[in-house]
């Protein structure tokens, strides 16, 4: 992150931080929307990472849990909203993992600044 001091204020050239401050920070509805999107992205990324670390294709993982490759593709998409706990449990079992869910205070998302 490129940041410097200017008249006692921290100045940054980090585009994500600038956009967050201009469009999200201090707007509860936008902060909630961002937190929801980050959660969906996190789930999708974890499924993809664990599948690839296991050396499985989407089709191979799908066969292990009794579904189709298109379902796995959808689950690995950060825009997908239909993750069910039962499907996540099937994926976890196929990848020799367990699911851990935690409830954290609002505002403790990835983008919290």
C-alpha cells in the first residue's frame, strides 16, 4: 500500500482503500452489502483452493459427492448465493475436512479499515 503523510493526514494511492472510503465507509447498508459479498467470495475461494490442493477437477469432485461439474462450478463462483450447509458438508467430507462456522462482530470483515 502506498501511503504517505500530508499535513498530519495519511494519504494513500491504494485504489481499493480510496473507493472503500468514498463509497462504503460510514454507510451501514453498503458495509452490510460488502460484508455479504466478501463472505460469498470467501466460500467460493475456499472450495476452489481445497479442490485444487486435493488435485481434483470439478468433475472429479462432483462425482465424489454425487452431483455435476456445473454445480461445483457454480459453488466456486463468487456471485453464487445458494450455498447450503448440507452441500458444504458433502464437499468437506469429500476433501477430508470439516466445516467450522463462526459468528463475528459486525465490522470485522476483510475490508474493515
